[in-house]
């Protein structure tokens, strides 16, 4: 599963990492965002992590 020659699993992993960094920075108040933004990115982080994990598991069976 490739997009432009790059694995979808790798792309989702990078997105996952960026969302995690944003959650950490906003949770520790390094950057100030509204609580709604923090909550929505947390939900997005969960969804991307589940898809990333499921695809990685299925790819290596």
C-alpha cells in the first residue's frame, strides 16, 4: 500500500507523531489553544492511531 512511493503506514505514523506532539504541547500549555481544538485533535489522534495499528498488523501477517 503505497502513496507516491511512500508506505501509507509510514505516513500515518508521521501524522500520529505530529498529533501526539501537538497534544503534548497544548496539554502542557506550551501553545495555547481552545479546549475544543485540543479535544478534537485528541479524537483524531485516536482514530489515526487505530488505523495505523490495524494496517501495520494486517501488513505483517
